C-alpha cells in the first residue's frame, strides 16, 4: 500500500507524481505488445477517450486503419470529432502509429449508451 501525504512538497507527493507520469507509458507499452484484437482496440479506445465518451460510443477497426466510431447522438458526434487529433495520438501510442489512421464517426444506436 502506498501512503501519500497531503498535497504539497515532500517525498510521498513526489512518489505519487512520478507514478502518475510513468503509468500511462507503461500501460501503452504493454498494450502495444499484445496481439491486435477487438478487445485490445476497445481497451485502447477507453483509455484514449475516457469513460464518458466510451459509454456513448462503440468502435470497430475496419480496413485501411479506419476506426468506425458509432455515437449515440449529435452531442457525442461533436465531442469525438473535436477530440479526434488527441485521440488519434493516444491510440497511436497504444496500438502503434499505423493501426488507426482515421476516425469515421457514425450516428446510430449504441447499446447501453447514456443520452
């Protein structure tokens, strides 16, 4: 168990900051080395966009490095499109630079999505 002192200067705070900086890179390296699968793509998507967008979307990797992103409504369509450059950068870090090269946002029914 890691104990952390209240925010501020000190060894415990420094350790937590270091862990927060190291974990994304370590997770990306583990994911990148795993075989490509729908589960790996879904995991990378959730890590790249966060839980709110993930709940309002479904994804499928199709030919040519296109990730089809089905969104629950126009609000989520705008959010995904607005975030696309950062999302593509994060997906490249986890899946490799040529795995997902484009997001294709499609409006449609998303099972279990919150509107």
